């Protein structure tokens, strides 16, 4: 039994385009003598389709496209493709999340998702009705069980506490299936893949069944999908893995005690698995994963929106440096513009470093001094501000002047403006609405400041001195007033990020964080800043998610509220 893992990058809502991707991959799999092709979750629709699912005509059209696809692939191997199906029962949500089996020119059967995630970025209970139990089908003497994404994330022996009462994989094992298939759309975050591999290994070993896992790849809005589809034999040994952060197609040969591919493989008893072409992917460090994820997320966000060019303000600081490097990698240097916007407070070192960065990356640069505009604003507001001391207001005006100029360039050049704020700054509100927050995408909005530094150092270690050394070593500063540094307003970033990780990602209370040895005054201040900045974050550009808790679609804090701490 040769199973093809179709790891594709889909565009949400592009039914015909997604169908073409499936058809092309299925034909390639047929050339490799595949007996079955498996796509990712909701592959025909693209994941996540969100409220497109509320449009009945969209669902109806998807089924028309699916039937055409089944006819087109009538001479190809059977295909398991994902989409939404109308709930034919008299109660419950309007749809099921399903996998459709295309065989011999018809939609032969559908299999339904039983566990629906409603946490973090997931909101499937909004659209789908959970099904009673997973299903299975027969192919070439094999009894193949079908699960969809969350269905494999509830093993009672792997998780200390479970979110759901039932285990679809255990149910299928009791039905005497001989292989488990899983169609997934599992978003990336740091450290998730290692957990996923351990879980799948334990599951295959526990049930003594080969397991095939097919994941979506690519960026869709704030979410990034890492791919890394894989297969395990009945001993829990990984036997095949697809590429990380890239489209791929691999064929896994499942047969008892099979060492090489042969015509007799499909006749062997189906209780073990073997891959004829194992992709051996070397382990990567966290910084490399961050880089790969953000490059893919940025590229797909712009290209799927129809943009080919991007611009950003380059200040000579670390955040804009890393963002520019990611953009140059994702779009090509010729498609990126770095804009210098010096004020009277901008040091010559910052200007020199920004220009050196642009030269190192091969991107274009443009300098627009803002001193004259600052003077014009001062003159216009002079009477209105009479009797008031200069304060952060004037600093924010500088940021908003820059935001105005950058947005003007974005409009004129039809280039997406990238914001350069990091997660640490967004968390505590160290950013200016309609100023440095202006833009269409927050590339590093989920990257803590300490990880910005370590990722930049990693980049230099593998690419040479891309980011000038002085950017990495000088104290970070917004340069909105003389001799300013970030630490005039914030704790040291290693302390700030440690507190943020505990409060934001681990949901710990102030008291719990203080008990770990952190200064109570610092913790209270940081938490107060986080709460006070919620209204700002709600108006920020979408940010690419790379941690398990990001300030995006998975962060659902009230704005006008008293948070318990």
C-alpha cells in the first residue's frame, strides 16, 4: 500500500485554485504508483476559512468543484480531500468538517471530524457540529481509519488532562483498522513540532498501527503552517517526513517487514509500514525556525493579497533590521524599500547603520528628513499647547509624521507597509497609534525582544555580517528625545520578557510570578502596562504568530475591564 502525502499551500476561498493543486499533486503521486492520496484538513477550502463557512452558496460551490475534481481524477488513485459538508440532521450546527473520498470519478464517502477545538486561534464550534465517531474505508484489502486534525490530540495516556471525553483513534483501533490517516491543518508555534512527533510516535506504538499525518503548509493571515507531514510504522518509528515550511509530496510504502519497494508490497498483510523515500531533515534551532516561519508568513501574506513589494522604516535599530532582512528573503531585495526618516534626535550612527544594512541586504533606500515637518507641527499646535510642558505628546507626533510619510509611499508605490514593533513593545504599549503601529502586517509582532536579538545573531552566524554589529551591541532606543534609551521607560528586556512569558503565555498571576523571585514592583508595573495597552493592541496590524499565545486571533481579552491578576 503506497500512500501519498500531499502537502500543499492553499489559498483560503480559492476553490478552483486549490482543486488544481490537489489534481496536480495527485497526478504526480500516480506517477510514483501511489494507491491513495491524502490531503490536509479543509484542503479544498483552505484553512482557516472562518466566516466564509457561513455562506451557504460557498459551501454549495465547493461541492460542485469537488465533484468536478473527482471526475477529473477518475483514472488517478483515490484521494482524501477536506471540505465542509452540510449537516443533514435536524439539529446542531449547519456543517460538518469532513474528508471526502474520491474514487473512480465519484465522491464515494465522507468521514467527519469528531473533536472540535475551541481555544487559542480555533473556533470550530462556531461552524461545525461534532460527529459521533470517526469512520473507515477499505482499499486493496486494507481497513483504513480516517481522522481529522484534533481527533488525534486526545490520547489519555499521553496527556495528563484531556479536553474531550472520547478518543477517536482508540475508537478506530477497536474497529480493527489497519492504518490511521490524519488530515490536519495544525498551525505552527515554537516547540509544537517536537510535542507533535512524540504524541504521534506514542500513538502508533500504543495501538500498533501505522499512522500517516498530512499537514497544510503556508501562511494564511496571522497563522503559519509548517507542513512537516510524516508517517510512523506500527512500532512508533518515524519512517517518512516532508519538508518544513515548503510544499512537498512524499509516498510512503506500508507493508509487513518490507525493506525495499516491490510489486508484492501491496499484497502483504497490512500491519507495518515502510517508506521508500525518507526525507532526512536535520534538526533546527529555535532561531532558524523563527526565521523560516516569518519568511514564509510574510511572503504568503503579501502574495495572497496581491502585493509584490513592501517598504518599512529603517531606523538603525534591531527591530527594523531583522524585519528588513526577513522581507528581503521573502520577497527578494529588489522588492523591498527601506526608508530613513531622521529627526534632529537621530544620531549619525543610526543613519550610517541603516544605510549599511540596506547595502548588505541589497534593498533600495530612501531618506526623508522630518525636521521641517516637526517644526510645522510645533507652530500649528503652539497656541493650543500654551501652558503645557513638552512631554510624550511631541515624541508621538514624530512617530505619526513618520507613519504618515510611510503610508503615503505605500499608497504611491503600491507596496505593503510593514510594521517593525516586537512582542515586548506591543505587550506594554511601547508604541504609538497611527505612528510606528501604522502598516499592513506586523512581521515580528509575536517575537519577544530577546528573541529578536538572538535571531539576528543567528542570521549573522549563517549569512555573515548582514546586520551591522553596532545595531546588535548599542542600547536600543527610539531616539525621540536626546540620549533616550528603551530602558528609560521599561525594565531590562531579559526581565521584561521573562515576566511577559509567565503572565501572557502561561497565564500566571502576579503573586505566582513574584514567588519565582521577580521584583514585585517590576511585576506589578509590567502587568499594569499590559492591561493598559489592550486598546492599542486591538488596533494593531495583524501579526504573524510564532508563539503558543500571540496578541492576535487567539488573544481574546476584554478592553474595558478590570483584569484579575
